[in-house]
C-alpha cells in the first residue's frame, strides 16, 4: 500500500473514532494534517482514549443507545467527509458504520495485519469478513507473478504493548467518573492492568516449563500432529464471522472430531493466543475433554512455542479465521478454516470439511504460486508496514512504512447484516487479530532446524 496513503484525504474533514491502545491515532492525525486534510476531529469514549489523545478532541459521555443521534449531529456540525476507526465490530463503531452507510459517507478501518507480524491493515468499508478483497479464486490466478514487496521487520512489541495496555486501562478506570456510561467493549478497571502482569509472568513460566516440547514436535512427532491456533476469547472475528459462540465451543468441536476421525497415531496440539494468556486458561476444559473422549494422552496444550517451527512441522492447521492460517499457507501446510476468512478459497485451504481433514489434509496442499499472488495483492491493496504499538524509524507521522504505488482503490464492501452473518450452531451439538501474537514471528527461520544444521 502506498506510503502516501494519507494524501487520499487531502482537503477532507476527517473524524477519528476509537483507535488502538496507545498514541497511534495521535500520529495518524498528524499524518493526515501533514498530507493536507482540511480538519481532523477525534472522539474519545473513555479515560484511556483521552490519555493518548487529550487535545483537540471531543469526549462522548453519553450512552450507547444515544450514540447514533449524537454522531449524526456531529457529522452535520463539522461537515465530516470521512471516518477512520480501528476495528469494525466494536459496538460504537458498528453503529457509526451503519450511519455512515446510510449517508453514503466513506469510512476506513484499521485492523491488525492480515500479513503478520510486520503489517497493519487499512481498508475502506471493512476488514476481515467485511473486507472488499475479491473472494474469486480465478481473480488471483489471473494475476501476474511478482516478487514479494520488501518489508521492514517489526521485532518484538509485547513489552511496549503491555505497558500501553496497563496505562490505558488504569486511565480508563480512573476516568469512569467523567465517562459514566459504559460504551467500551471491555470492562475498564484496574484488574485489566494486572492481567498484563499475569500474562508476563505466565510467559516466563511457559518458556521454561514447555521448552522440551518444541524439539519433540519437530522431531519424533513431525508431521504427526495437527495444530489448532486459538484466537482471543473476546475476538469479534469469532463472534461475528463464525458460528461459534466462544473459543471453548470451537475447542470442543475440534477435539470431538479429532477423537472420532483422526488417525490414532496423531496428536492434537492446541496453541493458546499470546494476547489471551493473562485472561483465559483452557487447561481444565482440555483435561475434561481428554478424559471424556479418551484422548488425554494425545492432547498437547502449548503457549509460547515458536510458531514457524510448529507450522512447518504440523500435519495440518485448524483455525476459525485466524491469520495464523494464512501464515500456514506460507509453509505449504494444509489449513482448514471453520469460520469466515479472506483466504478461504480452493487452492489455498482444505474444502472437504473437518471430519475429512484429519485423514485427507495432505491431498489439498496449498498452491504456493497462488498463495504468493494472493499475498502480494493483499499487501498491495490493504497493508502498511509497521505496528500500532511501536514506531518505525524512517516512518511517517503515524510511524508506518509504506511504498510508492497507485492511490487506494474504492473497494466495494460486502453487505452488513443486522445479525451475525453466520448462524449459531444448533444447541446441544458439540461443535469466537492487533495484533499478531504480540510480535511473534509467523513466517521465518525454523530455529530447531537451524540448530540441527550447525556443525
């Protein structure tokens, strides 16, 4: 995507809604102003928002039901030409998008990168399940082959992200007297800050206690395990773009199918999402499922093992709609998605259903040429090199690195239904993204293989 993307907003009056935790949207405002935007407005919804954007902003202190009417008055008063926001499924943003759609007002959405970990996503009229990216496999097959664009490595962002998160939630907690009506998608209290300390402690514990697992999975169990990549429990991509009510439901369905259909000599490796490390632990659920289904000895619950190594040695990867699935394609490891994903297409992902994936995954190896065409198009149209939580040296005012290319296209977006686009699964049947894994590299060198190669 063009590093001069902000010039698309020259002469426009832009409204920024809620951004990622931290000062990223303050940087976006500077980039927009520097590119000639006529005006940049910002609305805060809690003390955490205010902490990182205290000046030249408006604080919304009303209720969620009253928000659309307030926003409509704001749009009229300030003659807004475009809206920019982070995450299109948050309640305040979903309401804003409905209003923008009714008025024919362009809106642009930031999200964690489709291509991890060195990119962030910026799309017009929606991301993920609402993305305007083509879903037609013939479109990508017809694209010319091209080299992958150069990208700058981001490196680890976990420590900085944790500090920003703690500051955000502490400010959100202290700011409650000024923002009395809860419109934020998370509970804003001091415990949120403590969660990140617990996450950091667990990270150290898991690094030590599970250090023996990676050599086993890349050695004796290589190509004999299926990797299940979990998403965060509060991920809107789970609740909005899949039929699962929770990550626990996803785990239950996958484990049940594995017990019934997977070869007896295989393992089920379930990888916890690093950003959910401090919030949830599925150990009890997995022990119960292992006992009930008779697969206790075949389940491995892992946390901070190197993802490229796992992907390159897995027999197959199961996701809801995580971008880990896209990373698995990079390694030509078979992938099945159980939710709505931008990369779920014939030639890239397994199309035969979960019960057959366990035995037939190797019959649908991802087409590497098709993958690169798809990846390069996604980068060209939707990705900016950088991080929400760490400024890039040599980046623009928002800390992002882009490239010189054509202006952003006005992509069409899929219709947004009033209800979740995928129906919930029948009751009683064992059947919810930025970040990438907090700076965890998802495509790169296999450290175990590299170690074996040393003299």
